[in-house]
C-alpha cells in the first residue's frame, strides 16, 4: 500500500473536560451531567472536507463552513459528534423527552430497583394558570397565598404515595407492581446519548417558548451550559439560524413586500383572500392561528399590522 496515513489524535475540548461529570442542577432536585462526548466543531469541518478531499483550514474558514452547513440544512457532518448525558428528571418531563426517538437511552429500572425517593415539588409561587389562547400552555402565576394550599396538598400526596409504595415493598409485593401509583413527579434517571444533528433538533423544539417550562429548563442547560462549551461555533450558528431566526411563509413574504412598498391595503386584501379576515370591514373577526402568528412576526420586525383597525371590531 503506497498511501501514507497521518496519526489521528482523538479530539478533546478543554471546556468539556472541565465540566465532565459535574452536575448542573435543574428544577428542585434534577440534574444533567456530561458522561462523555465525541468530536468538536473541528470534527464537523473535518467530515465535511472529506467530501472534497481537503484538509482543515483556518479557524475563520471553519466558522464559515459550519455556518454554511447549518444554514443549508446539511445533516451528516453534525452526526459525526455525539454527546452522552446522565439525567435526573421528573417522570412527566421524561415522558416528553423520550418522544425524541433518535437518542440512545438507558433508564433506571423501577422493576429492578426501588424507585428514587424524590418527587418534584412546586413552591407556592410556582403554580401556573392555564393559558386561554394556547390549550397546551400556561400563563402567569397563582398568588403565593393560594399557591401555598396546593404546595401543602402536594406534600401530603407525595408522602402518602411514598408511604403506600414502601408498605407494598415491605409486604413483599413485586417492585414492578408496587410502583404503579407513584406520582409522575417522581424523579427518574437515565443515560441519554444523541448525535449533534438530532440534539439541535431536540433543542430547537424544547428550548422553544411553546415547550413546557420544565423540559425547557433542561434543554436550556444542555444548550447554554453544555453545547456552548462543546461546539461554540455550532452553538452560535444554531442561535442565529434556528432559535433567533424567523421563518416566513410565501403569503407572509407577499404581505411584507406590500407593507414595505407602502401598500397596506394590498396586504389586507391578501389576508382577506386567504380567509384570515372577513371580506367586510366591520364584520366580527374570528380567531385565526396563522394570522396571529403572522402578526407576532410583524411585531418582531417592528412593522405595523395593516389590519389592526379591523381587529377592534
Ligand atoms: C411543543 C410541543 C407539543 C407537543 N405536543 C404533543 C401532543 O400533544 N401529543 C403528542 O403525542 N406529541 C406531542 N409532541 C411531541 C412531538 O409530536 C414529537 O413526537 C416530539 O417532539 C419528537 O419530535 P421528532 O419526532 O421530530 O423527534 P425525533 O424522534 O428525535 O426524530 C427526529 C427526526 O427524525 C425523523 N424520524 C425519527 N423517527 C422516525 C420514524 N419512525 N419515521 C420517520 N421519521 C422519523 C423525523 O424527521 C424526526 O423529525 C409535542 C412536542 C412539542 C415540542
């Protein structure tokens, strides 16, 4: 064989070595800790350049390449990096987490071992009201005076559930059956390994304001404390092209073009033609999710909502 191969050093990231194994606290008793990682910003560049048979270039060119890959939705170079975490998370939150099928998971077994003796608790000022507009969401907080009642009831419920569970175990009932009435707030632990492409997908969904607060707390730690250290160029590009970006539908582009051209009436006509608004001015305006989302985008762009007068009717 005439071809010569250079020795390949396993890439390490000093900032990740520093936090390896250290728990980042989440909620009242949860945590996330890095167990292992493979690759770095440089591994993405290295994988991408294999496609053209070129070696690693300068750091600013690496940054440009990573941003290009993310902007243009390339996937496989990001799959060259892997992250393994140890998590402690309440079961209701875990139930959302485990829906992400592209990770490899090993969870603490409450058939095999006694369930972790910790349940997520809610402070009197942490009880949230049901949101009206978004059926899946919450908004604002109960006054702490009212919340104290629910925190006390929560404490009683947790204590009773644990007591009944332990009574069952002491009577020799199998752990797999004794556990069935433990609350969803009971903490579980897992090892969770995922590649960077799918981690970004997870973060884009679970750091988003539509995600439930509890899982968002975990996702934000993974993003802001772990990914930021592990692959800083990817993290910067991810914030820029995913989290802080704005996606516009064809109709929204057409509406914004009319607004920018000084034709707000034409923008209103487009909204009417797409059934976002009734034809007659003054007719009651029904709730329309797509229109409401467009209005939020216009606000983000500091643009006037061309049909705002109609919304008052
Ligand atoms: C705000 C929010 C609200 C939600 N509400 C609900 C709800 O009310 N009810 C509910 O059931 N779920 C709900 N979910 C869960 C959601 O529908 C997804 O199951 C979850 O977010 C996982 O996303 P995913 O499938 O894209 O991720 P992953 O499972 O990590 O998959 C990543 C990507 O891989 C591909 N992929 C993976 N597996 C397959 C497969 N078998 N076939 C084809 N492609 C595949 C897909 O492109 C997918 O996007 C909600 C999620 C969020 C973020």
